[in-house]
């Protein structure tokens, strides 16, 4: 020991004055008058000078440690910037993109002659109270009561109106719009009120500019005189849809909804309010300036539509506005009650803001989960850095203690140094975090979401930076807080380290495993890190820390294997004759703390990275699955205009789709049986979302994730074929592309005419795409007289753009007549009350079609053509009244039917007969959800009934599944074949449309173009499942999760690199003397490089093995629990875990690349190190 | 304790007889650190030779260039000028590979700071050079046992350096140096980190093993005992060889191999 004591002064002097140049070392002897440690460390600037000198001497390792700290700090601050900035920008973007209809407040006031001024003031105050400083664009509309035009004897009615923005919705044909100034002059002088009249009114009353228009009050007959200053015609907007950000455009949506005549300007036979049975020609609005309503005209009703410019809503006021908006309808109604009778306030603003808030919350939970994982990773990196620094200074610290420095003094010295580094880190990190955000925000998805703005440095980023720096400081000081040891104890500890770390020895790692288990169990129980209470979401600390706890516990548990594996490697290698592998194995096995630290960091980094990649892939796939589930097909086309036959032609005309399929998708009423359905109005029924898709599209439905969730897919895949109907040719094909069909109809045969019965005759058509539609030929008295009637087959839909002519769309060629529906209805004069049976005939001949203005072409039925007569009864067959039907067809007569039916109670309701040309469907096979099954109280194989507008069909349940595509998850829903259902409905006399939307199979790369083509052709609103999936994943309010995950994966890769490089370089630096001694023994540089490579290969191998396995396990266990829907619920279909092995492989490859770098560095260090110099320094490191 | 018998063959008679080539030949060796005004001339034009079997003590004040000279002789450093020949190998002209072979097979070092690998036991440290030679496991184990017995540490074979006293560590270092039976042993202030009593014990051990193994040794030291034990003392001052003369006296093995138990742990 005396030798050691002698060496102390010399070594310690070098610590205090650590200039390692060879010349200095040569001259350095024992420093005369070396400072007394214990006293000098307390003196003035000496500690600072000591810290600075030591920092200079150990610049490289301090730089590495500081860089790791700065990186951690920047990363966590960056996450804070990401969370706050993306939230802020996302909210603004979401509010900006929200349709005006979802944010507007619509206030309707019944004034009934009350003055307009106070009402305006009350509305303005109410809106100011709601929106505060947010700019609001209002559109006010006020109208008078309908009153007669003087001198028209109640045959012509009119009303006054003052609508904001009228000039944009109507076009002046002549003159000008009334102005406030002219109105004021009229009011002051008792003159005529300037008015602008609809073109029709001007035409019918021969009014011109300058003429007088006088109306009179219905009760008082007081006249109101106006002077025509303008004549206008309306140009209602051609289409609705979202208004986007333009408040002007926004307020114009539904502009004419308020108007009594919906902007038509004129209506014939308009039922006069309050006078049943009386109708008149109505005109309006007769436009006046709003000021006219203050004195000259009495307002009846007023409406204000307020669209807030929420893009300018300060971020911090979202919560306040949300609170106000939730109560807006009620509070505004109360406020306006004093100026109006039963004021109506309608707004979706509260729901919209609520939804945005929930989205934010869910995104925030994802970011917090990620942030906690990163915190674990950062802390591990900092701990490794601190441990390596402490190890580097172990000897120095021990010597200083030996020279009399107290633990407190050493702590103070370290605290001073740590504080300098921490302050620097805290100051540097926030600006770097801002740059980090800008890098992330530069990604296309962020730019597309409108988040690529400079967020500056939010305060929270500074707070996080400061907190992380404090953590860094504490971590740096931790090694000094350990029990102080003597120099000898320290040397002995260095020689023989405990293979188990402090956590393992204390069992804390196992305690953490238990805690993680509890957190995971909780997560599994709640299926989300969010808890919903009273409709509000809140983050649960245990649930949200679950993933991080699992990660940490798993990594620490894995570390228990390190000593075992290293011992095994050590024993194996020691038996051999060579030196390389034993040296590597000894290093790892006997310096377990150093090895474990590196493996732990690698494990945490790789598991975080693997989990991040898995979570990202799983989350994105889940969003796409949800989109697939919601859309149901490649492209879904909704809100089509026109009839089904026209839709079929319009949809077919758009290129790009492989197939297009008509779909019935609506809510119907479900009951356990048809009889129950009859009692529906008394007993109620179950609303059922019914989706009927053509059999040809069933494979498309059965394809993809829509039906693969959690094993349900197999059931749906198996069930769908059961829905198919037998293919058959139905009816007769009409020649060419007919635009009109005509026929001669005769009901009854003289002299057996039924004077009190009319028969509605409809023809059922089917086009080549399977679209079936009924067109009415007319209502025919059963008087035995033959009448010719026709039906238009052409569809008229609005033209493209305002004022454009309507488009006429023909049906597709190959149209077939497949059925005839005849409904016997009592005429208004019917007084029959007795129960008698009648016989009636229906004859349809001279069936002809015409194409445009071309000649009529006779439709000839083929030989052997047969009709099948089916009573379209609203009830089970055994309870149906006995109806005898005999129907024949010849080439000359399309239909000749004889019906014997009871007339009596049944005459009080229509009785329909369907003449069909197909195999009677009877019961329609359906696949239903479990929810519907339980609601109806039936089982698979049972029959039930679905009620439509005018008919009901019995259905047979062939299978049950948890949920069905395009329907609300867990709601009662049914899937049917469109052909079977529509034929069954035709059998049952259903005359309504049988198509609600279209599904198109479109190649993925052409889906966006197809959607655009559907939109530009004004066919309807198309949504592509891929685009919708992208929207779900990349909408402004959700992109934050992805940003955080990208950051985590990048950080994991960086931490793996930084941590491993730090470990390797510092370890090499610490072992420089050892390496030199080994080289002095004759170990070649190559052998030493191989030793280091072997050591690091082993560490890398363990880190990669543990990291990837743990990350994959975490992704598998936790991923599905934290991948939520936008609103925080469990996704449907269920989440399927994705492990992107290619990207995970790249992450592992990065570690291998690091290994190469380490080998390179070692080679350089060994090449550059001068053996003599290093050995001269001996143990002084 | 009994002195283990170590026999060597083919090394000739160190005492004389037919004039054998010198074990070490140093000719005009100079080594300067830095350049210009900051240049430090650690060794200046030093020339001497050492006959096989001699134990030479290299003495001088701290900073006189002893370590630099020893490093140049052992191939741990390259002189700026001059030539070093060790056992017919021109060290100054050897490639890196040759230097590795030289250090592995011909020269062995004992450092003031012992130079033991801290995580290895005494036996494993001693066995390292044998592993470098890829000696068979049985041969290695036997040799390690023998050498540890030679330095009196048979009972400490499984202890690691941190669990040994300074003297014991230096004994392990000496045993490791002897493992591959080097022709030249270079010891740089082997007692510098030890108290005088332990230092003397180490010096005697060195002297004994040099004699018994028939190797040549150059030992830098401040220790007068070592100077007394040396066949020859070379004085270095400011990098120059001031004086060189043989020193009489001999040391018996018994007196050298005193029990390590006498050393304070």
C-alpha cells in the first residue's frame, strides 16, 4: 500500500493541472507545494478553475456526454414543440377546413310585427357573447308575411324580403337593387318603397321599372306601396357541398332555405297558409332594403346565419369557445326570448369543437405515450453517459478522497460542472428543438396537413428543456451519491465487479416488471390509455405510462440474461488457446456494469425503434382498415342526383372503374317477422342499416381488411356466397336506347266496369348494370276504356354550374322490361264498405318505345313469354286475402291479366299485384350482425322482416357476424344481395328507388383520378378508400402521432448510434493503457482490434436480440391497445399488429454499421497511440 | 521456500568465454519530443552495449530520459536517430509486425505501474503471453503454475490485481514477463510505486530470475539496492549517457526469493 500512497500526490497534481504534453510530462516532478485539496476546493474561484482545467483535460468525454445530454434535451423539447405546435396549427387547420355548416350558428326569429332593431341588437350581442373576438360573417334575412297584391283578388300573393348577399344569388334583369338611401328618402317623405321584383311577377303584372306595386295587409287592408326599381331572376347555386374557408361562400350555402319559395321567385297553386284548400300564385321575395323593415314593412320572420372565421381563433381560446358552444343553443335561445317568440338557434359548432377537442386529446395521448418512451430512452442514455464519465473519473475521485477531499466538496465540484453543462444544454436545446420541428414539419404529410409553419419556441419547450437539464444534472451527480469507498476498496471493486447491477441486486427490476404487468393488465382492461368519464376523455397516468413501463421492465429483465450469457461466453472462450476471444469475453463478463449499460441502452433504443416502427405501421394500417370498413369498396359514390337508371348511365360514363355496382344502403325497420312488421307502428321495431350489394361485387366486399378483422372475415367470406341469387334472363329487352315507353292500358272490361276503383300501372325496368327501377304509366280508372300512356325514361339532372341547363341522361342501351306493377286503389268517390269479391282485368298492349324524336318501335315479346302474378301484400302468405291471378302474354298483347280479389276492408288500402318475369325470391337471404340478431330475438336460420317505405320483405338469416362494412360498428345491420333484394321489393310492389349509392372497383393507382372525374362530372360525391385512409392518418389533428413516432424511431436510431459510439469510444479511451500494456506484451494491433470488435459484436448481438424481441413483443401486446380511432375508441375492424421487418432490419443494420465504425475508430486510436507515452502515464487515465 | 529450478539452454555463458555478440546494442540513439523552441531532447546520442546475461541498471533523475531510452530499446518507441539491436534484431528497422514479434518472443517488460489487466486473475495475467504464443492449454497451465511458484504467489493465482498488494502485483508482472522466456527483460522503475522494503524484495527477485533464466536485463531505477545488484550501471543525465561501469557483488537466490507474505498488502 505504501507504493500506492507514494503515487498519490503525483497523480493528483496531474488532475489539477492536467496538461499532457510530452515535454510537460517530462519536466513534471512532484509539484512543489501541491495544493491541499480540502481547503482549496472551498476557496473562491478555485473550484471553477478546477472544473475548467479538468474540462480541458477531459474535453473529449465531456463533449460526448454533453452532446448526449443536448440531444436528449433537444429531443424531448422537440416533442414538446411538436405537441404544442402541431396542436396549434392542426386546430387552426381543422377549424379552417371545417365546413361552414359545421360551425355556423343559425338563428331564426319569429317577429310577427315586432320591430327588427331590438332583434338585430339582441342577435349581435348574443353572437358577440358566443364568439368573443373571433370575426363573424353574418348573413341576415328578413321577410314579411305573405300578402295579396292589391287588385288581384287574392289570386296573386307576394312577400317582401331583404336578404344579405342577394346580389350574388340573383341577377338583375333590369334596373337596380333598392338602396338604404332611397328607402330612407321614401320613409322620410312617405313615398313609395323602392323594390326589386322577381321576373315572373314583373311579367305577370306587366311591371316595369318605375311602376308601382301595391300590396295590402290581409287583416287591415292597409296598403304598402312600392316603386319597382329593378327586376331580377334568381340563380340558385347548382350544388351544395362544403364551403371551405371562404366565409362569403360559406354563408351562401342554403341561401334560399329561408325563402318561402326557395328562390324560385314564383309558385303556382301555392297553398295559402291558414286557408286550407285555397291556393294562389305566389311571388317573392319582393326585394327591399333591410331598413324598410324598421318602419315601412312589418317583419314576420328573420334569420341570421353567423359563420365564425375560426381560422383566427386564438389557440388558447378553444376551450372557452367549446364551453360556450356546447351551451350555445340553449343560452342564445334564452337571450333572444325577449325579442322573439320561440327563437330557434341551431348550430353544430359545439359538436364540431367537441370532436376537434377529442381528436386533439387522442393525438395528445399518443404523443404522451411516445414522449414517455423517449424519456426512458433519454434517461438511459444520460445514465450511461454519466456512468462512463464517472468511470473515467473513478481513480481521480478516489485519489482526491485519499488526499482529503470530502464527499461534499467533490459533490460541489461535480454540481458546479454539471450546472454549467445543464444550463448550456437548457439554453441550447429549445432553439434546436424548433429546428427539429421544422425538419419534421418539412415532411410532405405535415406540409399537406398545413403544419409546416415556424412555431417559434413555445414556453413548454423551455420548461421541458429545463426539466431535462435538471434530470441530466441529477444523473451526473448520482455516482457521487454512492457510498464513499477507500482507494483500496475502489481498486478491489474495479477488479471484481458484481455481475448483477444495483437494480438486479435490489430486486427493483422485478418490482418494475410487476408494476408494468399491472399497467398492462389495466391497459388490456380499458383497451385504451384514455378513460371516458361523463363524455369527457382524460389521460390515466397508469394507462398512459403503461407502454413505457413495459419497455423499461422488459429491458431490465433482459439485462438479467447478460451476466449469464457473458459467463457462458467467458467459460467457453477461456478454454481455448487463443487470446482474442478470451480477452473479449473477460472484458464483458468481468466489467458487467460497462457491458450492461451499453446493452441496456441498445436494447432500449432498438426496442423503442422497433415498437415505434411497429406502432406506426399498425396505426397506419388500422386507419386504412377503418377507412376500408367505412368505405366498403375502392370508391364509393354517394349523393347522386337523378333516377337510378340515369345514375347508372352517368356512372358508367366515367372512365377508370373496372366495375361499378349499384348499392342499396339505407336504414329500414327490422322485426322478427312480417306480422311483427305489421304491428310495427304499434310496437316499434329495430332500425337496421341494410346494405345490399350486387352479387358481382360480393368478392370485392370479401376482399381486403374489411372482412379480415380478428377472424370475422372467414365468417363473412363464407356467408357472402350464400347471398347470391341464381342468374337468369328476366323480361324482354327494349330495342335501341329508348327515351320513352308507351302502352295502351285497359282496366276492366265493359260492361263490368268498377267505377270506384283506380289502378296505378307501373313498369319495372332493369338495365345491364343490374339497376332496377319502376316508372309509372299513370292512374287508370277501372272503367274498361283503353287509354294510351307513356313514361319518360330520360333523367333530368341539374346542369353544371349556376344557371346551366338541366342535363338529360338516357338509360343505358339494353334496357329490359322485367315487370309490371298494378295497384288497385279506391277512388275518392268510393263508398264501398261491404265485403265482396270482384273480378277485374288488366290489359296492356301496343307496347312501344321511342328514341328521342325518332319513330315508335313496337316491343315484341318473345314466344313463350310468361308473366307471374304475385299479390304484393303486406303480410304473410297464409294471412293474405285470396287473390286469383291469371296473366298471359302474346306477341300482340304485352299483358293480359285477370284478377279476382276481395274488395272490402282491403279497399281501404291499396292492393298491389306484381307481374314478374323471374323466379320468385320470397325470402331474401341476409347476413346480419350479432347486434341485430339479439335485437330481433332470432337465430341463424330464422326468418325476419325488413320494412321499407311502402313494402316489406321477409328475410332469412343465413349467418351472423360482429359487424359489417359501411355500417356503424356494433349496430344492427344486415347485408343482402342487391339483385335478390330489389327483385323481392319489386315483387312486393315497392315503387321507390332501389339504389342509394354506387360502389366502383378501381385500380389503386387510378382511384384519385376516378374520384376527381366523378366530381368534375357532377355525378356525385366520391370517396376512395385509400384516400380516406390517408385522410384519417394524415389529417391535421392526427398527424401529430405520426410525427412523434417518426421522431421516436429517428431518436432510437440516433440513441443507438450515439450511445453505442459513446460507450465504445469512452471504453476504448479508458482502456488505452490496458491496450498499450497488451501491445507491450506482444498483442498486435489487429488482434486488439479484433478483441474490441468481438466485444462489441457480442454487445450488439445482445442489444439487437433483446431490443428487437422486446420491441416486437411490445408492439404485439401494447400496439393494439394504443392505436385508437380519431375519437379515442377501439377501432373497427380490430387492430392487426404489423411488424415492418424490413425497416426493423435497417435499424439493426445501423447497429452493425456502428460496429464497423467502432472497429475503424479502434484501429485509428491504436495506430495513433504512442505506446511509450501511454505506458509512461501508467494508470493515470 | 524452495527456489524453483528453471533451466535455460542455448544462451551461452553470460560471464564471458568466447566473446559473444552483445544482447543489446545501442548506437547513437536520440529521441526528441516536439519541435522548435518547445522541443524536448529526451535522449541524446546514447550508445552502449549489453552483454548477454548482464543485469544493467539505468539510473538518473526523473526526466533524464530513462523511460524513453528503454522504450526505444524495447520497440515501444522509435528513436529519431541511431540504431538499436536486440538479439541480432535491428529494432529500429523492424516493421510493426516485427515489433509485435519482438515484444512477444524476445523482450519482456515490467512497468512501474505493473501493467496488469485488472479484470484478469494473477494466473490469467501470467498466461496471457502464452496465449499469444497459442501454447497448448495444459502447457500454459503448467507454466503459469511454475512461474507463480517462482515468484511466490501460488496461493494467489485466482486473485485479481486489485486484490493484491503492490509488491504482489509486481511479482505477477515479473512472472508474466518471464512467461515466454524472453532474452531481454526491460524493467522501468519496477520499484517506483513500492515502498523501499517491498522494492528491495522485488529487486532481489529480479536479480534472481535474471540469473536463473540466463536472460539479459535492463532496469531503470533510483534504488541504490538495485544499483548494487546490477552487473553494470548506466547513468543518464539530460538524455545523455554520463558514465557506465560494472558493479561487483552477487546475489543468491535464497536471499532474493523472500516470502511475499512479508510484503504489506
